[in-house]
C-alpha cells in the first residue's frame, strides 16, 4: 500500500521535470527567434529584413516584453539608494531585444501589411498596452525616479542628465504614476482598450484604401498625363485588370486624377471614395470607433484632474495650452477663408467662360485650380514634372545634406544589406571630411498593396553616447506610383517638397548628438520644424541648376519656368491652408468638448459650419480616416503642430535669406546643425530656437510666405 504514494510522487515528479524541460525548450525557441537576436553583418549590425516572417512577430514581441519587464524589475528592486547612475543609466540601456522586435513589427505595420499580420496586430495591441502600463505603473521604479528628480531640482545634474530625468519624470507623471492603486488599474484598462481601438481604426482605413479602386477604360482617361496613364495601367495589371487603368484610393493616385481628369463624374466618384474612407456605414466604418476613443481619452485624463484631453496632452509641447494653439490657428484662419473666396471666384469664371453650367464643387477644385494656374501664371504643373525626376531629386537631397551637414551618400552594393522589399535601396552616409561612417539611409519609394499611404520617416537604430554611438539606421518611405518598366518617375512640385520634408526627418536622426536614448524623442510641435525647413532648399538656385533637369533632354529647367514657379508660390494657399487648418481645428475641438455630446459624423458637419468652412473644400483628413489623431496618440491635439512648425520654418528661412551666403551660408548652416538638429530633445526647443535666431519666432514671416496680410503691417 505504501508503494502507491511513492508511485504517485514519482509520476508527479516526472511530470514536473517534463514541464520544466518544455518551458526551457520554449524559452530557447523564443531566444532563437531571429527578430530578437542581435543584428550582425556590416555597419555594426543591420536588421535581418530578408529573414523576417509574420509568424515570428508574436512570439518575438511577447518574449521581448517579458525580458524588458525583468530588466525593469531588477532596477526597481535595487536595495541601494536611487541615483542617476544606478537607476536612469540602466533604464536607458534596457529593452534592446524588444526594440529589435519592434523594428520588424513596424515594417509589417507600415510597409508590408497583410491580413495575417493584422490578426497578429489585433492580438498584440492589448498585450503591448498592458506591458507598457506595467512599466509606467511600477511603483518601486517610479519612487526611485521621483527621488532622483526631486534631488535634481535642488542640485542640478549635468545638462543632458538634467533634461533626461525631467523628461522621464514628466512622462511617468503624465502616465498616471501618481494615481491611487484603483485609478492606476482603471488607467491601464483604458490604455488597453484604446490600443485595440487604434489598431482597429488604422486597419479599417487600410481596408477602405484596398477595397475602393476605380478601374477605367480607354474612353475615360482624357486629360490625364501620359506618365499617370502608364502607371495606372501597371497598377491595374497588378490587380488582374489587364488593359484597364486603376485609380487607387490613396492620395498619390487621387490627387493627380482630380487635377487633370476631364471626366467630371469620375472625378466625383474618385473624390467620394477617398474622402469617405472609414465613413461608409459598413464593417470598416470608424465613427463609433472615434466615439469610443474620445470617451476613453476623456475618462483617462479626468482621473488625473484635467478638464479635457487637450489640456493634458499639450502641457509638454511648445504651445503648452489648447488656448495658445487655438490662438495661432484663429489668427491665420480668416485670411485663409478670404483667399478661398478669391480662388473660387477665379475658378468659377473659367468654368463660366468655357460654357460649363456648373457650380464649383470639391471634386472640381484641383481641376480648375490648375486651369487658373495656367491662366494667371502660365504655369503648367505637368510641364514642371518633366524636370522633377525621382533619381535626380534623390541626388538633390544628397547635395543639400553635403552642403549643410557635410555628409556624403554612397549606394550600398545590392545584397550586402538586407531589405524587406525589392524596391528598397540603401545608401551609406559618411562625413565628407573624415570619411567616418555616420549611418545608413534606406529608401522605400513606391506605393503597393499593404503599404500605408502618405510619406514618412523612421529610424531603425539611433546613435547615443551611452550605447556606443553605433551607425544610425534611418529610412524614408514614400508612395510614388511605380512607373511602367523603363519609364521615369516624375513627381509634382508638392510631392518633391514632401520628399525633401521627409528627408529632413532622416537628417534629424542622422545628425543627433545626444548621450541618452530618451533625448532622441521629440516635442511634437517642434519636430516637424526641421523637416519643413529642409523643403526650402528645393527651390534654391544650386539645386535647381544641378538637379532639376528634363528627364529626356537633360536640359536644366528654364529660368523662365523657375520664375513662374516662384511667382506662383502663394498660389492656391487658400485651399492648402484651409484644408489643413480645418483638420487641425477639428482635432482641437474634438478634444476640448465633452465627448458625451459628440456624434463624429454630425459633430464634424456642425463644427465646420460654425467655422465657416467653404463648401468647395473638405478637411485634408476627414475624421473617419484621420490617422494622425485616431490611430494613435502622437498627433492627437497636435496636428496644429505643422502650423506651429511652419511659423518657425518661415522665420528661420529668413535668417538664411538675410545671410551673406544665402541658403548655403556656412555660419548659419553651422548654427542650424548645432542648435536645431544635433540636440534633438536634449535642449528645450524654445531655448534652442533662440540660440539659433537670437530671438523668438513671430508669425509675420509665415503670413508673408503665404501671401496673407501681415498683422504687424496694420499696426
């Protein structure tokens, strides 16, 4: 009889050993996951983009989060009194395996999404939120941070340490670290639900972009440029519609179609497809998602005693308060509306003269604006495009970086650095004087299925002194329409400016000179400034004369055409400013109004009517597809930041214009890099700008740039 217990014990003991061995095996399998492993190869390691697979994402992120939390717990449980060296330094070094996994996650999310990945995304988003809350609500960790912060308020640390502890403390405080246990639990629950909604919102928009494609036949392409027609034919063939032409539901396809197509009914159809994304009252409708997001955001900040989400969000931005942000927007709004009236009158006059019995509608604006441009300035956008070839523009970026930052860009031999798609090309960035490697620059230029629309920059690895200043890995991503084989990629002037803009972000990553990873972050209404400023070099004489060449003849763009472009620089600013500001104002109104009173579809209509929104223009990003604001929190109540940054941009541009060497003045360029690019967030943005300019920026230069009345001129 006594043998039974022994046998039972033996069975249970064996089971325990088996389970332990299995756990160890699972752990080993996770660590063997290529997405977690340290990067090897050239340039002190590069991502293994050629080996990533969707099925590796979930286990990599889950294991990476587990590893990071273990590292954080070790720091939090340190029995020694908290110091910067035993708490902040090791904190800044944690999470490297997870960072690597998130690099691949980001590529799948933005560049090569698929239905399979979107399912993984849905599963992971609440887990990622939960992991984040475990760090921000780690009481022992926060008490150590708080102790160091309070001591630093009495006895300042060295500047970069001081800035780092202040940013970390503020981040924890804004994440509810000072809340009660019950409120912290609710805070974490809200974040978890929000993460699910953000993923749902962005996936709904992507689904709407993929589901609504307009296919044309030979009789429906009148007015469209030859380059567009060829690209549209390629896009149609890729979707199984050989012999037809595809207008995809993205800005890069929609915008030129509305500008040139002579088929008014088709223009309306394309316009409605694009601006109805997320608002089609189907399974991908985002209105209810927006309602839930707004209510949860409001509840969350109420836990911390704020009146509204905007008040909480803007406290660490340059604007500081929603009132200050609104003050800037409201100063520009009337001038923009007045200009729209003039623009519409000019367009209506042309339509009337042509004998068209129509009233200008939103789907007519771009089409007739182009006619006005030709009439007023004798400027044909399609003619300009012949001199804006993507390869030449890329070289123009490199030239600008060489003149301002002393960088040299050399193509990396194909196959030596892994890429995630055959379209991606890589360049090595070095210092022109010393030859030292600064980093790599990846370019993913073309639109495709599974890639989100728009243009953006990202960084796969930043350089910090604390982590050994490894080469920066930066990237730019565009959505140019891929040309037919052997054809050039010709882009509009606006798209060329956007190309320069996003490269400005890349240069911001490449030129960073900071000690701590936290300082690589940015202040949202400031980080757009550097990139917007870089746009100005597109229209400088050196770039024009060397790189704006006809794609067939090689002839430099004629000065006569350049003068037309510059003369027309304020053209259509009513449209551009109004469509942007409408989105920025709506963003702020959504987050300063009691969400219980908001039905997004109706709220948008009511608020725009109250603002006096012209019926011929729609928001640049209508609410149901306003990804800046509702697919995450980076730009929520921060979309105004583009205008705030534009004030700085216009003012800083005048600093170059006034310098002896103009936009290539060495002294001003040195100050540009030293104070506006290299510090990232190691210096308060307002202080950094004053060091560059010698004073604060004002709105006058912005108004001059847009051809609007300058406030100071009327005083």
